[in-house]
C-alpha cells in the first residue's frame, strides 16, 4: 500500500510540476531573486550540506559525482511551505506561500564502475515582492514582481582508480519574470503611469563534480569510519533574455518595447567534507561561493545585486547502526546551521543570513523515506533596511526501487 501511495504521489508531481515564487521578500526584487539551496527534506534538515554525500541513500543534486554511490533507482520530490515576517522600525508584515519544490531521478547503470545517471528539475532562484512607496507627496508608487528561474539537469557519474568519483551534468536554465510599476498621482488631473515588463531567460551550462576516496585510513582515530572531500563547479555562461515592456498612461500614451538582449550567469564553486563517526553519525560541511558582481543585464550591472555570495553550512545526521525490531531505531534524525553573506549591496554593506535546521526521516520501505525538514532563519539588515525572519517547512518523498538487477535462477 505504501508503494502505491508513493507512486501516485510522484505521478501527481509530474502532472502538476510548476515552480512559483516563494513567500514574499522585498530583497527578491534584485537580480534573479533569492537563491535556493534546500530542495528536499533531507538536505533541508542538514542546512543544505551535501557536496561530499556518499551513502547513495538519495539522488544528490548538489554534486553529480555522488551518483556513483547509488545502489538502486531513486525518485525524489516534494513540496515546500514558506512563511516570512518582514520588520522595519515601525511596521511589520507576515506572508506565506506553498509550492511544489523539486523532482530528481537517479539510477545506477554499471555498479562495478560507478556509472550512474541523474536528472531532475530544481527552482534555482525566485522572485515575489510588493512595495508601496508613499514618500513622494505627489503620487503613490507601487512595484510588484513575481517569477522564478528553474534548472533542468541531466548527467552521468563514474568511478576512477583508487575509488575517486567524478560526474558531469548538462544544466539548462529557464525562467519567467513579471514586473509591474504603477504611479498613481493624488491630483486627479495628473497622468496615471504604468509599466509592465516580462522577462524570459534561457541558457545552458555545465556542472563538474568530484568526490575523493575514503581518507579516514590516513588518521588513526577509531571512531572515524569515513572521511571524504567533495567539490563541484558550475560554469558561467551567457543567458538569452527576451524582454517585452508595455508602458501606458493617461490619456492616450501607450506603447510596447520588445528587446532581445544577453545576460550572464556567474560560475559557482562548492566544496564540502564528510566524516562518518562511530558508524551512526554523519557530519557534513559545505562552502559555496558565487560572484554576482559579474551579473549583468545587457551591459548594465544591477547596483543592488553586485556582491559576492558566500555560504557556510554544517549538518549532522543520526542513523542508528545497530537496529532492533523497534520502529524508532529506523527513524533518522538531522540538524544543521548555516551562515551566508547575500549578494545584495546597500551602500557598501551586504545582507547577512543565519539559519537553524532540523529534520526527520520516516521509513516507508527498503531505503525509502518520508523526509521532513524545517529551517528557521533571519536576513539581518543594516539600520534603515528591512529585517526578515523566515520559516521553511519541506516535505519530500525519497523513494527507492530495485530495477535493472539480474534475478538469480
């Protein structure tokens, strides 16, 4: 029965798979919006730490080299629920949003050589904001925006001599953004002005991944059962951008402007460590770097989106090694924390983000789990800017199937 429920869930995902902007954030106005890193319950529970993951219990989308550890076919997909609280000196607002989060498929092709295939679709960045500016005594300026950029990927992994793993994926990015600005003059005899812009992004790049062999034998610690280093690099590339702008105002002014221009997505470097301690504890730590100062629309930089993105995270997973018949022995517990410098630049000062994460995995079959992850975080702004407190709840199914194996006769 559990297998039937899981299959129905994934069919539903495929039929309804769309990405929408997450809970409203004023900072998603700039660049491509807020970057996403937690796509399923497992990684959310460990603050997104997964670059050196090597257990094959999930189809790890952060590093294509990790697919070499897959033993069975893996399906992953789920939903995310976002809650944002925005606070300034004298005002506050609360928003919520839910959406389907990601879908990933991975399976081994030739286990002896670690050759595996991985594919999926992820929400790369999201935009959703509404700003009303009443500072000007003559008019009310309202700005709205909504949209997302998704990443579709497919690739392969392989083992090298001495148990090193490598992987490569082809990444295709596509996105749609809608931005609207309305100026409503308090003087009824004045003009009403409106600007509607639709952006369509599309472009492709590559991601290379690497995971080292087990390095624990170098150290003489009995409690250290496994130690690996991992890295991933996503190349920079040009994005084609179709822009359609419609400008209107009273009484008769109205015209459209269509443009085909180029933008670029900067390269991203990620590195991570994995340590397995006393067989039951897995410790993961990641670092991500991306220089958004290189991001341009045409030949123009986004002034507020011109900083370096640095993210540090650490996560721990407890999976009891010696199991009895008790159901509680099969529940997996997770926790993590992260710190990031976001690429938003306001008068030379960047926005900081901190987060605490917790998670659980409930078994529903052989190496199949319902993963639940919770993140509680805060975007900490400088004085005169808006602080944001966010809560993210991620529910996903990590489903395992035994395919492509020869039956014994």
